[in-house]
């Protein structure tokens, strides 16, 4: 799936700015180096915040209970082609490719529900205050849609992140990020990310699914600094999500999970023993953090609800194949 086409389509529908916010230090907290995180917030490492930092408008996020969403119907997909191998320059260093598609087939409906951040690979050596703890997310499939100019259905997903920013002076703040994404069955997600402390701006990110076992484990990454000469990403951000709350894992469960993660990431020369691979912190005594989405995020979902249903997309592709057969196999624009 061509991520640029999807991003262009999304921009036409939403009119959202691609402005990237720069963090602003809060009183009593150390200023953080500005690096784009998964959520567009400054990176902080080593008991550090991966998502948190500046950009707050002041004040705490208000808790808002979100009603459960009904499960949308799934369209009939066209046959999935054989996955193409992921290839990079054979002379390049070992690592994750700049982009990864065709490695696996993802059933996004099975990924619905709550996940906990277990591990993160990120840039080391950044400030430690505030610390981000209890990072979790809830993913919901809104349905399958047909984007303009495409004959292949994509999943329309939202992912609601929450975590506590815990400062050294003992104060805490509930932070939320709200992500809308179009996701293909090849594991690529094209995301529009909103922050609970910023009512209007958003940023665009692309993530690739490395491994998907919906009931237990998911591994995904984004390339923050691609290398066009080698084809290997110079600075990847890797996130490991699990279904079980991390503080409830036994020592044996953690050892088994780490062994599995290492086996999956070994072809990319990434290991849980490297300095830039950090376990997330979970402190249940802090209680729930339930931030509410902004009106801008909700308005985006309303606009996207007008997109054609994914079943229509499949019908377009089937009709195109039938027309090709009638015309003796000659190419014809599927949108005709």
C-alpha cells in the first residue's frame, strides 16, 4: 500500500495540519531534547518518558468514559497475494528496513481491545524527568473503507493511548493520545495523531507490524531516520505490546516473553539486552488514567464515516476484473 497516496487522501478529507509541536518545559521539570516520539511528544529515556514532555496547554486532562463501540461488519476481501520477501542492500548493516510491507497478513479485527506497552527501543541518553508510567492503549476497529482512487479495502482504526507523567517532585499528570489510522492487511498503518493537551494540531506517522499474535503479543516499528543508500533504517522506534498487565507477569513469563521477542528481532540485530531496549514501568497504585479526546479528533471521525464502505471497494475490484476479462485482458482504470 502506497503510504503517500493514503496520506494525501487523508489530508483531503480532514484538512488537518501536519504541524509538528515542539515541547515546552513545565515548571519544576527538566527541559527535554526535542525528538519526535510515536505521539509527537519529546522522547525521554531511562526511567524516561517515551511519549511525554511539552506541548501542554496547562491543567490536567479530564477523565471521560467512552461508550463501547459495536463490532462493524467485515467485507469480503479479495484473495491475499503471496507475501513478498523483505529485501535490503546485502552490503548494508543489519537492522530494520526503511519500510516493511508484505511480511505478514494482519487481521485488524482480532487486535481490538486493551494492550500494554512492554518494551520500547528508542534513542538512549535523554533526560529522565518526567517519567512515563502505565502506558497502555485500546484499539477499536470502526470498519473497513474504500479510499479515493483505491480498489482495496483498508481498516479504519482508532487507538486511544493513556499514561501517567510522573515528575520527581511527586506530581503526576494523566496524558492521552488519540490515533486514527488506515491500515492494510500487509501490516502498514498510516496514522493521524492528536494529543489530549492540544485541541487542534495533529501529526502523521507510519508504523509497520513486525509480528502479530493478537491474543498475546504484537511488535511494530516506525523509521524515524531512513537511510536511502542502504535501505536499512538508521533510527527505528520499536514498540512491543502485550495483552497482560506487565506487573502481573511472573519471572518465568517474563523470561519466556523476552526469549520470544529476541527470536523475532534477531534477524534485525535487535535484542532485549541492548542499552536502548527498555522495559516499560507499570505502577498500579497510581490508578486509572482516562483522558478525553478533543473535539477536533471526534470531528475527524465524523468526516471519515462518510467514506465508502469496504465491501463497495471489493465490488469495484471484482467489477474491474470482469471488465478486463471481457476486453481480452487489456488494462482498464478500475475507477472507470
